[in-house]
């Protein structure tokens, strides 16, 4: 589709820096309307950002995990909701590697071809001639309001309505794609933070999905493209992308807190904040925390990229490393955000200061699946030679 070389990670990073002022200026509109501002969506489409993780035959870039995380981090420093939606929809666009090429071009060929979906939910896809009859309701479709297609992960039933099972006895789950205009979207996204993601509930009832719009997410048997990126699962990509959102929020909060501390003298104090030894120490420690968390996340991304290039079969230890690096980055960033928030005092509580929004956003990131505290327990179980309780460690 595109005879020109696709943009590199550095190209996207430059583009992200160029549109960051627009994203930041639109953050209030995004927050109020609980979906990305139209000008922001237009800029993301024009910049080709939704193609970062698409196959090259579509004009996609198949950027590395580290390059992707760097771009998401840059955008998150301007607005977390925008970065979150972009991260989610880019990972969903990896569906193009599991569809036949004609279908992939139909969905993703148009510049506005965007897919969003949420996690598996009570649902069913009953086998019928040429496809499936799908009924279900799903949650957390971040970016769904700007998507042209939605996906629902469904439990497959045979023609008699009986659950279809894999050889190991687990239920068969397949992703079903359908135009967003055909879904019923329910406004439920009234939350503390990441308001602009518009992560609403959506559903269809007895809706026909043809075979060509169905695939087994992240399963090698259904994957049609062999680029290095697609050896990683969408779950892997979510880990790096959402951790990068946390890094971007924390970076901006720490930078703003440092700037404020350099100029502010708190009420009732004789000393400027910059002369306060506690503030000086907080800034130094927070800087070290941020740099170490980022280095761990990016180092993991680079190491695994090379490891999978050498051997495309991911090991359990590599999956554990992804989960640990992402969870650690998210929670270190939340601690940095807390320090910055308390450091600047009353300045942080006013809505005309982005501190207040970013504080809510970072603590919403920690509540998402990628930031669960029990990931540490699961990592410990693996390191002790035990089977992890969480299914996440198998994908």
C-alpha cells in the first residue's frame, strides 16, 4: 500500500513532541467530555500514530517495544488519557497480523481505521454458516469513541449451543470484530482518573460476524505475519505501553514540582522551597527512582527484543520479567507522583493546575490490571518454582 519507508521510532518521537502542545492544550476538553478531543484524534491520525504497531504491508512501522514505550511516555507527559487510548488502540491494531490481508486492508487501510476492545467477558459466539452469531457485553473499551471497529472476546459455542473446548479442556475464546456503529455503547465511564479515555461498556446481540473477522488473539496458529513485533502478545505490549503512561505522568509531575520549588516560598515560611533540605532530598530521590524504573522497563524491552529475535519462543522467565518491570515502573511512578503532589502544597489542589488531574490519572493507572500489587506475589511464586496463580503469566 505504501512504497515509502515507514516512519521509525525516532520519527514518531519527533512527531509526538511536535503535537504535545496541542494535546496538552486540549486536555481540559478531553477531561470534560470524557473522550479525546477531535483535534487530538485528527493529529494522531495525521501523524500515523495508530500505525506504529501495524504490519508493513499496511504502511505500518512494526516499531520495537522500547520505541513504542518512548513515544507513549512522551504523549503521556502532555495528557495521560490520550496516551492511554493510543497505547490501547495500537495494541489492538496488532489484530491486522491475524487477519487475511484483504480484510486487514478493509479495516486498517483507511487512515481513520482504528480498533478498540476490552477484556474477555460473559459472552458467546455460536457457530453458524460462514461465521458466528455473537451476543455479549464488554467493558473498558479505552479509545472506543474514536474507533471505527470494536472487538469482543467471546466464548465459542458449537451449533448445538455447547461450549467448545481446547484439547487441554479450557474454553475456546475468539475475538470477534464488528463496526462500532453497530454496537450499543453505554455511558458508564464516570471515574476518578483517566476520564478522557471514554472506556465505556459496549455490546451486541445476536449479531453475525463472518469468519474472516474472527481470530484467536495472540495465538500462533492464527498469526499470518512473521515480523519480530508479532512474536510478542498484545498483553506484552499493554504492559510496556501502560507502564510508559505512568512514566510520562511522573516525569511531568516531577519536572513541574521542581520548577515550582525553585520559585515558591510557602505561606508562613521564611525559607524558599529550594533552600529546604527535605525538598532537595525529595527531588533527588524521586529523580533516581524515575530513572531506575525507566531504565529497567526499557532495558527489559531491549533485552527481550533481542532474545526473541534469536529464539521466537518466549520463555516463562521472559514473561515474568515483562510483568515485573511494568508493575515496578507503575508503582514507582505513583510514589514519585505522591511525593511531588505533597511537595508543592496547596498549588496541587487547584483544577487550573494540571497536578490535580495527573494525580488522579496516575492512581487510576495503578488500579488497572497491569498495575496489580499481587503481580509481585506471582513473580515470587515463579522464582520459587511454583505455578503462578495468575493466568496473565502464561501470555
